[in-house]
C-alpha cells in the first residue's frame, strides 16, 4: 500500500510539472502578444476590458453637474483606448480636437496640443533616469555646483547652497525660499527666468529638510541635463524618450528661453518645470511607459529600478516621489488648471485629463472621479510582466493538493 502511495505522489508531481510548463508557456505567450500602440491606437469598449460604460457615463454627468472644467479625458486599459472625449463648457462635444474653446490661459496650440504645466516635471524626472542609464549622470548625490563648479557667485551668499544635490531638486527639498504663485507667475518671468533669480533666493532650511514646491528646482534640473548631455532637454527627450515610444514631433512642443550659462547650440534652456505641450494621446503614451515599468514593446527605455524609485515615497507630507505625486492606489503627474496623468498599476489603467479649472480643490475633484467612477468595482489584474506571481500561486495550490492526498492516504493506512 505504501508503494501505491509513492506512485500516486510521483504521479501528482509529474502532472504538476506538465501543468506548470503549460501555464508558463501561456504566460509567456500572453506577454509576447500584449498589445502596444506602435503606430495608431486600438479602440475597445469598456466592457471588453472589464469596465462599465455606465460608470463612465455617470462620471461625465458628475463633471457637468459639478462644473469641473475638463477639456479632454482619455482612459486606457490594457493599452486600449476605452474612452476619449473632448469637452466644452462641461459637456462632451463631437470633435476630436479642442476646437474653438475659449483659451484664456493660452494653453492650446494648433487645436491639438495642450499645455501640461507641471506635468512637465514628471517627464523631466524620467529624463533624469534615462540620463543615469546612459551614463551622462553618475548618481543623485552629485551637487549642483559640482556640475557647475565655475558658476558660484558671491551674490548667492550662503555656501550651504553648495550642498544641494540632484536628489534634493527631484524631491523639492532644496531649501530655497520659493512661493510658486508669486515667484513663478510674476517675479521670475520679470527676471527672464534666469538661474541667478533662483540661486539668489534665501535658504529657509538646510537641503533635504523640508518640502517646498518650486519650479525653480526643476529649472536647475534642466540645466544639469543640458550640461551633462550636451543637448537641450527637449532634444534629449526627443531622442531618448519621445521617438522611442512613438510620440511624433507634431504631437508635442516645448518652450525654452535664453540663459546666462549657455552658448552655441545650448544658448537656450528648455524649461524644466513647465512649458511642455502635448496631445492627450502623447500624454497617454508616457503614462503607459511608466505603467510598464519603463519598458516599451520589449525595449527598456528607462530602467525598471528608476520607475520604482521615482514612484516611491521620499517625502511623507505631502506624499511625493521624484517629481511624481503618490497615492496608495496610484501615482500621477499634476499640472496647473487640471492637467493630470494618472497611472494605476494594479488595474492596468491610465487616465489623462486636460483642463482649464482654477478651482482650488481641483485635486480632490479628480481623486473623487478616479476613486468613484473609474476604479470602483474594477478587478485587480496581475501584471503579465511578473509571471512568477502566477507561478507561485499555482505551485501553492499543487503543494496543498499533494499534502491533502498524502494526509488522507496516511489516515487510511492507520485505520485499515
């Protein structure tokens, strides 16, 4: 009888090996067949991707009823567009462009491109990771003035500024005195967006001690990128980020200004904290790259480690990574007036908003839309890029089954 027990255990073991092989083949095939928008996007219904059209329709009703000034909304799941609409005065329009929308903030170019405002910062963060991957930047502990050792001036006063690192700039913890609403929108533009204006600001804390939101910090990052790569930040983005993920030249534009430390091809500096214009679909491609841990159709555009790092909490109040805002269920890029790129890994969803809403509580409005209309009752998907999770789950079932069989057989032999 014990001999038969051994045969049964061996039989279950070999059957398990066969099933695991089949499952692994299925997972690999599933990964290889994953849809990528290499040229044009494929459109699917919400139901085909496990979501509900009625929920999305209710979201548009909420936007209209609560007068949230959304200008476009795009939802991806599993790489497919499941919803894409443009709005005017809180209502969906038939056009697939911004049309004749009253553009009080000069946000729209050519009817297609929309200002991202501070969503630009999150794209800048990915560019830093690419620069590290390519060897242009050695590490995040490099200080600003080790990269520009000949640029220190007595007018900068406090020599503690020499300790400001790339990481401090990525986490908005440089310590510079900065009031975004005043400095960015008024005084800095009057100074032609000079680096001197930023570097002359007083230090209100030692670097790394406190969070203070500053487009000035991001401008210093753009200066670092241009110095280390020998390319304007916009050109570096074109070559190493936009072109590889299928963002065409007419799908984006990036403003720049002359700067005091550049000459020749680098006479102009690309704005670091704002200034980028994109189509919603181009924004979605960036979100999809992040969702897939920096991989685009089999090519690693930026390392998976970097994507994990920039979406990890480095500042706890508010929850902030490296130029990304963080939430327990998702992370996102956020820009003035309602520009958002939400990345929701567990559910394989990207949501892109453009808007023109000056509501102070706009961020809570967007989170309400995400939590109550897009994520509600949507099942969590295992990431097909991590088949080991599925494999371990399956092995657990097999192990439990074998244990139960053995236990029952032993009980049988004990009593009979």
